[in-house]
C-alpha cells in the first residue's frame, strides 16, 4: 500500500500477538507506513488480510530488508533471533523497535546497543508497562512508601491451545522468568532506583513438552543495596493454577500499594493477553496509627480512568518510537535499563540451574 513521502517506512517482522498489534498501530498512526511483512509461516497472510491486504509479503528477513529498504524495522520474533535481526537492521541504517528481551544473552544485548550507537539509530525495546499510566502511578506511589520496599509480583498463565504453542516455542530459548521477568524486574528497579546486589531463584519442569534443560515454572528473589527485596513468579502451561496468579503489591514503612484488578484477576483470565496489564484500581494503605494504635486514616482507592487496552498500549509504544526518531531522543538510559533488567533475569536463571544464590 502507498505511504506518504514523509512517513517512516516500517518492515514488520513477526506476525504473532505482538507483531500483529504493532502492525495495527503502524496502520493507525500518522507518521508510519508499512512497507513489508515478514514471517516464516502463514501468519503474514493472516495479518495482511486483517490489515486490508496489499502489503508486500516475505518469508526471508534478509531478502525483505534488501528489497524494501525500510527506514525502521519492528522485530517481534522469537528471542533467539533478536540480536541478529536488530544488528542487520542497524547496519542497513534502520531504526529498530524490538520486543523484549533485547537479546537472548546479555552479551548479545550489549552488542545491539553498540551497533545502535555506531549506526546513530534509535532502538526502542518493548517494555509495554512503561507506557501504561496506571503502572506509572503504581511506581510513583511505591516510591513514596519509604525504604526499604518489599515488592511482590507474579503473572502465571494457564496456557492452552495456540498460546501453549507460543509458550513452548519461547521455551526453546528462554525460561518464563527471563522472558516475562524482565518487565517486572524493570518495574522493581524503577521503584527502588537502587543497585541489585544478589538474586536467588528456583524453578521446576512440569511437562515433557519443553526442552529437557528448561523449566516452565520459576520464582526469583532480588536483594537491593538499599535493603529492598522483591520476588517475581512466572509459570506457563496447562497445569498452572489460576489461584492468585495476578499479584502486584508493594510494601514500605509508610504503608502499601496494590494493583486490584478484580476482573482481570478473575478465574479464566490468566491466558488473556489483555488482562496482563490491567490495573482497574490502585489501593493505597496508610500505615500511620493514632493514640490507640488504630489506623489514622482509611485506605485510599484510586480508580484509574485512563485504562488502555493491549492495542492502545501498543499504539502508545509506537508513538514513543516515532517521537524518539523525529525528536532525536537520547535513549541511553532506556537501553541501559533494558540491558540491566536482562542481566538480572539471566542471573536468576543461573541461580535456578546452579541451585545457588548469585551475587551481582
């Protein structure tokens, strides 16, 4: 389909849940135009039809890069391709939007950052929670609770059908606590803005459907320099429990703040991608006591009015990508945080495999 002369021409690579949502955002937003769609299977045809048809389709990434000569590339493929695809795009002079994690190794992520600096191009990593106003408020309120913080979070997914296929494919290269954990580790680091000093993690392989050297359930614990601690739990598969699968809770000396997602946290929603980012309400508990050791003030409920769904969050991510390109934003901190959260996640993965704590 034709694009305006001042639009950023984007090559969409990967057409699963995230790739399709980003493609819809590019079609919706002024400033972008899709110049091609890439996938190894039939998903590109499905996406092309969903977008109204007429886009150039490719099965080979290198061929698509050469033939379309895009201004930017959107990479939503499996993590083991991220590093190579991003560096190829950067070396051809393209900006890059890439789904988390930035790479499937810390060293690979660092190589992407070096390539971006060498090419003087923008790389935005898909940390979707950073674009959610309710999660930003959650972080802000947590920072007002004093130190140390106790951060408790999980996202277990009772996956089946197509989503179990996606999860099995992801576990060919990464564990759930790495693939999903980078989101929540990033949130914890934003809340504390303190140096993580040690991690400890456990994991279990609950199915024969994944590689023998991987696990589909994991829980990590992080200790920070300021005394803060946090845990995150992630499990994927048809055997996972839906009891307390959605926990987002932070405690400090002055009280606690919790995400209360009554609908999104209900039974049957753990495998619904829209429910993963829902907040609905924030409950702020005040720890102050009166002369009778009773609570001096009631809990504060904050009902979030701006509650974007999954597609709108992807739209906001792409608006940020456009802004980064058009306004030449300095993404040094953005990429440093992406590498840092990945480094912590892989240290947790090492702890699972070794059975020992890992100092950072």
